[in-house]
C-alpha cells in the first residue's frame, strides 16, 4: 500500500514538473491544413530578428537550389566564399554547379569500379566539394551556371533519372568499361548542364579552374576539417560518417563528444569563422513561415537532449542526414543561443527573411550531425587528436 501511494505521488510530482517546464508552449499537435503539415503551436516561442545577429560573417545573398538535390554544394560553396573573404578579403561568387558536374563524374566512376556496389544519388557531403576542388579546381559563377537551353531554374530530376537508368542497365548486364561509361555520363551532363570551361576570363585575365583556385581563390583543401559526434566511433578518433551521402565512405570525420561538438560551432562563429553544417531538417519544429527551427517539447524536452538521445534517433533513423546549410551568424537571445543559417532550400524562402533560418541551440544539439570548418577555428580541439 505504502509502495503504491509513493509511486502515485512520484508520478504526480513528475507530471507537475513536466507541466511547469513546458508551460511556455501549447502542448498539442497542430495539423496545418493550409500547408498540409504536422507542426506545433509556436505562438509563445520568442524568436530573434535578423538584426539581432550582431555576430555574423560576410556571405553573399541566399540563392535557391530549386529542385536540384544539391544542397551540399550550395552550402559548402557559400562557406568557401566566406572563407575566401575572411582570409583574402576577396568577394568571389563560386559556381556550385561546376562542383556538382564533377561530383557526378566521380560518383559514376566509383559505381563502375565497385561493380554497382556504390551509392549514386543527388546528395553528398560538404567535404566532397573540397575533393572536387582539389582535383578539378573551381570557377566563378559567371563562368559556369549549369543553366542551358534557356533554363532559368535548376531541375535535375530528368538528368538524374537518365544517368541512374543508364548505370542500372550497366549493372544488370555487367558492362564495366569505365571509359565508355563515363563518356556516356558526361554526355548526359553536357546536355542538361553544359560542358564546364577549361579556361575562362576573369577580371581581364585568363585562368584555368586550377589556376583560379590557386592564384585567385587561394583555397587549400587540406586546411579544412570535418567533425561528427556519434557513439559508433571512439571519441577523439577519426572515422566514417555512416550515411548514404558519404558515398565514398570518407573516414576523415573527427569524432568528439556532443558538448565539444556544440562548443566548437559556437566558438568558431563567435571568432569570425563560418561553418558548413548538415543534418536532419525534416522536423515539426522547423517552420519556414516563421524562419526558425527548434525541438518541440512533445518530441523531446530540452533538458533530455544529450549524447544518448541524439544517438538513439540516429540509430532508429528518426534523425537522418538530409540537408546541408551554411551557418553565418550568432546571437544570445531569450535564454538561448541562436544561429543564423543561410539556406538554399525552398522552405527558407517562405518567411519574413528569405533564404535564412534561425536555428536554436536545441535544434543544433539534437539534429545537426556534422560540420566543416577551417582548422584554425578548432586548434584546441584538434590538439586532442593523434
């Protein structure tokens, strides 16, 4: 009897504490019939304004990726543009589609070499941009925009379907001639995107993509490092980020505890370094019409967000790696850290600040899985790696 009374009392106390901790929210699901999405009542959520982000880095205005599944290229290119300005005070708008073109070539190459046992999709990771720049160089957006035949918007569905079907045909019939296969893939890319330039004029001088990389942009791919926070790899060791978009199985991710992961992001932006960051944005707490992303308490209370909660969601695939963005600013407001996010995805253009989101600290902690930054921004953390 005493045991039952104690149990009832404990449950009542927990219920009261839970209610107090979440009194600022309307604790209910909302079906937004206008937009046909499951969401929450955000009427009591206090959100900063764009002008509140006094800490921010140079970046070009947000642009749309339209219906191309290449957020990783838009985010990482924007990141490199900010880095070029930070290091060399040059404002250079890079071509995202130049990187995308050569990424598809390398994906197809690996598909052939692995006899079809390699991911071939539209997605990739931020550090893939560095690999393509290392091999193929880079070009300004004025030299290559990937829009041909009068197209005004990016739509890669037909192009991707054609390449995917061709590679599936090769796999089914075991045709593994790399030269022939890549020539066919390149012909498809040329039709939809145009052939990338081998040389071009920029501010009165002729460059190749490689000389533009070295002489103008002065990008050194080896100077950038990637991080993750997972229990699958020992902390302070490097390992592979286990998602399909890491199609080449890069094991160059530095694995750190969640508190160090969070600290590194905040430390970087406060010290003038931007961050290319990726994770799961298919969440009811991400609301483009109000420009913010938070973790709704009926998903997980803020005080319950920790390494284990994060890992569980990654393990059971309620957290996935589905979008890359560029973190360009920071403010402390309403008892939270808020991060200014430049986003090429369509939903970021719904609200008051087109092309931007405000990610709250809990959303970063639970839903952002990896980030890439200049090594100088994380020297203290890198010192703990062999």
